[in-house]
């Protein structure tokens, strides 16, 4: 068996955060979410945090799953039970209803 060829990876080009927040035609940022996903092949855990930009409120998120679909469903449940997300959903619904 031969040795694998040397692979040289180039750093991925990233845009500065300012470029993300000032992209043309984007609505303003209302919340931020950071999620870390860990897996050993038999189980997957996602942990992270959400922040409401206007109030500064932060909540922790945690989700568990054995498949990607189960993890996504668990993460969605965690997000929807977060008080700030529920408050945002009600505001959006009331705003849409007024129109």
C-alpha cells in the first residue's frame, strides 16, 4: 500500500463580519445563533446559543439525535421553545396581520 499523496489545503476565503451585516438588500439582523455539532457516528449532539440583538437576551440550545433528521427536529424544537424566538414569532405574526 502506498503512502497517500501530500495534500496542500489553501485557507478558505472569508468575508469580514461587516460585509455580512451590510450586504445590499438584506434586512437588519434581529438574532444571532452559533451551534457546535459533535458526533461519534452513533449519536450526534448540537449545543449552542441564540442572542436577541435588540434586547441582548441570550439562551442556550441543546439537541440530540441519532440521524441528521432527528437532530434537526430536536434542534428546531429547542429553538421554538426559546422565549425570545417565541416572542419574535408573535411580533412577526402581529405585524403581518396589520398589513
